[in-house]
């Protein structure tokens, strides 16, 4: 497939879009297999890394999505940053972070990377998960997610979205949350959301099953290229610019029982996030290793921000927005959830 961000002179091939989506889906395995909740524990905690001595356990199982949000995780693995900390990190791919929530609760995975904050904060509020945040994963950046419409659509402004069918990956989650805020600031009415998985959004848009899609990278660029889709709304614009969207989460029990292991994991992710921030080429080189995006495609997609440190004030922006839109019933102070 050609570089995603370019423009074609005619409607792109549906077959190529389907092939791209199918390749990504086939790369995603269901979480939970191969783990019985037990972990390697060498007593000394993995030996020679700077944080290896005294680790409660050296093996950490991480469930992760094949999205740009997870770049720091894979950089830490492939650049030896986990090894330096004495950690053996095992990655289990999942299609949605919510799929891994039961496995996290049962101790079958230790950490979920690129965990959608909205889902996990709601689970914490309901008492189905004792949430702890080890590190931030990604924050919204310009055009890392866009509302796309067909090239010949009569939807020309945000006001035209009112009552229209817009695809999101999960209902009542980060996409609708942020888009509602963007539309609200511009005085526009809300659309009707339809749940369609990211890999199927392009096909749904082309067939007219929805009027627009709210797509994240790398699907955003692929749909623009294949269908000549127009960007109607930058999903990373005010008032949601730089708002946290995902992180590396665990349970209160795991964090309490494994503080040195958790700290070692966080140090490796922090170092990887710093690398991702100062050298986007490192991220673009990594993406084809776990997302099935080609090297050419990786050169042009828009990346999120990768914060090296957790910012409670930014996380409070998210929880306040969730409370405002009814996705949280009571106030949650994210400062109480951060693992120090």
C-alpha cells in the first residue's frame, strides 16, 4: 500500500484496505493463553541490571494493543531497557485493552499497556478493578485521530455532524468523550455513535453504513489514502489537546506486593518515552515490528505525545471531562492511583 498520508487521484482499492485491516487483525491474539498466574521468581530478582538486585520477581507479563500508544513498551524491549533493569517482559497482544481486564484482575497478566483510561477508571469506580497507574502511555496530539468523511459527503462542517452516524471503536469511551468536547466548544450538536472496530471502519464508511468515522492512527492515514476521505475534525484539537488517553496500569495488589519490580518497569518505560519524545524516527522504525504497518506508512502517520512522567493535573483534566459527560458518577482523584 502507498504511504498513507498521501492523496490519490481516484477512489482507492477496497481490497487493499481490507488486506491491511485483515493483516492487523491476524496479528492480534486473544489475551490469557499460556499463563496460569504463576511467574518466574529467581529470588535475587534478575541479577545484573541496575534495578535487578532485590526485585520481587523478574518476569512481567504485559498485555498490549498494536497501536502507536504502545511504542515505549516495544522500544524498551528492543533497546534492552527492560533487560538493564533485570526484567524479563513478556508481551501478549490484544485487540482492545478491555479484553485484558479480567486477566489483569485474576493476575494472569501483570500490566496492561496502552490501557484506555476511560475504561479502567470506570472499572475502578465500579469496584471491579483496584486500579493503579504505573506510567502514562500517550496523550492526544494533533491529527493522531480524526473524524473522516467520504470525499463527496455533504457533511462540510462540524455543525453537519449533529444526528449523523459516526463510528467509534468502543461506545461511551475516549473517542466520543473527546469528540463531544471538541464539538461542544464549537457549539455543534452531538452525532449518533456506532461501535465499529478500527480495522472495519474504512469498509463501513465506503459502504455508507456510517456517515463518518473517528479513526486513530494507523487506521486514520490508511482510510484517507484508500478512500480519499476528508478530514472534517482534528480529534486532537482544543479543548482536548494533550489530554491523557492511555497508560500502563496494574492492580493495587500487584503494586503493593512488587514495589521494586514496578519501579524497575516504570524506569524502563520512562527512558523509552524520553527516547520516543526526542527521536520520533525511533518510534517510526519500531512501528512495523508490532503494528503490521509498513516502513513507508510509518514515515507519515501522526504520532501521539509520549510523556516521560505522569502529570496529575493532566489526568485530572480527563477525570473532570468524564464526570462532566456522565462517564464517572463521582469524583476520582488520579493522584491516589499513581504508583510512586
